[in-house]
C-alpha cells in the first residue's frame, strides 16, 4: 500500500525503522478526529495528543483524506510520478515523513519541534522524490525537482493557521540544504554512497545542529 511504501522509501534512505506501520495510526474520516481539529481543511494532518502527566506517552494519529488516497491508488506515484499526481503524492509523503520522524525520535526519547518536523519533511520530499524519479527514469537527472518543490509552491494561509513564518523558515532552511545536496548528487552520478552517509547523519542531528550544519555548509 502506498503509505507503507513511502514509509519504507524514507526509512531506507535514512536507515531508520520503527516498530509500527503507518496504517496502524491512519484516520481517513475527519469526523473521527478530535473536535478541536475536526474543522481544519487540510487533506493531511498529524494529530499529537500530549499526555496529561509528564511520564505518559503521547498519542499519534495521521489523518489523510480518503479521496486523496483513492486518487493515488488510481495514479500510483510509485509506478510513475508525474504532474497529475505530484501534489497528492507530496501531501501523503509529508504525512508519512511527520509520522516516521516523530515516532523515531520518540523511540529515542528525543523531543521534536514543529520547525524541525516541517524542515525534515521538506527535505524528505526532495530526497524521496529524487530517489523515486531516478528509479523510474534511471538515465535522467531530475533537474527541475528543487524548483518545483521550493520555488513554485506557496503557503496557503488557511492551512498554515497563523504559522506562515514558521513554514517559510522551514522551507528556507530545507531549500538551502537541498541546493547543496543537488550539487553533490550531480557530482556523484550513479554512486550515491557519500550522499546517503550525509543524509543519515543529518537525520540524526538535533534541530539546533541541523540549522548550524545548513548555515555552515552554505557559507
């Protein structure tokens, strides 16, 4: 199934795994969400219920609209990613990225900020899409990918809910990182071991170290 495939794609790139499949936490009917978030208009939403006591465990649900999943079933991006399914694919991938990153960090007793979660998801969109496109079109470098993901996208105020600046900052840092990553991928051609090593190290850095790494590498 598409979400499990996306979880495996991201997990394989970063060499991370968790004990759970994303479908165990999936909600496709917004009416089943908590009342506080039921009125949102997004087709993808990670819901985190904080425990009442400090020692309790947070509850996680991933909402992805049933219609979006049906469209991806009909136009499977794992078979062919194209203009007609890339928007739905990115929404689904973002949800899986949030879920995997939050669950993996929770398993290592590490807190995650919203900025960190959003920045990693933007990086994951580029990285997973690059790997997917190279698999589907092995003879072609997806030169337009970074431009599509970072230059042609706009923040919808209805979805941002007052966090527009946070999303802009996450996108800005992710674009800087992916711009340098793109140069490395062009240089290495078909051999991607060095790039994978950097990506796996980056995934495991704390938020502060991620930001510092990006700033240093783009000087």
